[in-house]
């Protein structure tokens, strides 16, 4: 992506921070990761994909959340507790007989994004697990209480995990300087994150 295209995308996301990430990526022919990185800096942190297992184990203690898988053909949503998992035979295996279970290719996780932004008139917070191609594997959303507000206990856990995996000093460095400098830093940072080795 050229510096001009990046600047245009950043301006669009600043004006439309609640836009559906996958739709913007498809319309602009960029990766979902590029769209997430174009959000205003105060709305996003991005850490290394090698923290996949640690992040999933932490989320398993949050209680009821919503997990979303968004493909070109469908949007799958699961609301409930995420089970704990373990690595075996090349997968991160979600270990429970009923409810959400399955086998995740954790080694393809290239980055983990923590996003807080407005969406459809409400505050939203989610973790996007990004694959090595810049696509979104799945998203995990902070749950809501009976008033439809974000659950305070989960939001606290979300922010603590973000601070551990994607410290602000690192994840915000692309938000300073000129558009050209930002473009160069953004490309370099994405390359570093995508190439990070998983921590098994």
C-alpha cells in the first residue's frame, strides 16, 4: 500500500471507526490487518501472534463472551465461555465435549489486535487473532451486562491482557511522525509481527 493509500485509509477509519473491518478490506483490496492498523492509535494495540496460547488461556477465565468468525459467505457467532485449551499435534485444541470446541492452527497466528471502538452507537471491545496472511482468524468480543454495557470485569481483563501482550509504547509508535514515516513504520511493524515465532 502506498503512503497516499494508507493516508486515505487512515482518514476513512478516523471518520468511520465502526466500519465493518472485513467489508472495508474487501472494498479497498487490502488485508483486514491493514484496516485494523489504520484505526486511530488510541483505539488499537497490536502484539505478536506467538502469544496465541497465552491469550486464549486468559480469555478462558473471562466467562461469557462472543466469538465471531466472519467469512465471505457467513458470519458465525458463539456466545458462551471459551474453554481452556492445550497444544498438541500441531493445533491449539479447545478441550470440552459440548459447546465450543475444536482445533485451531495457532502457528498461523501472526498478530493479536486489541481494539476498543464505537460500533452501532455503543462502545465495543474485541481481540482479533490475525493470521500470517493478514486475515482475521476469529474475533473475541468483551461481553455485555443486562443494560447492554460492556462488562466491567471483562474490560479490565481485556486491558490487562493488552498491556501484557501489546504494551502501548510499542503498539502506538506508528502514530507519530508524518504519513510517510507512519507508512514505513507500519509496514515494518506488520512484517515483524507476522514473522514472530509462536511461543509453544
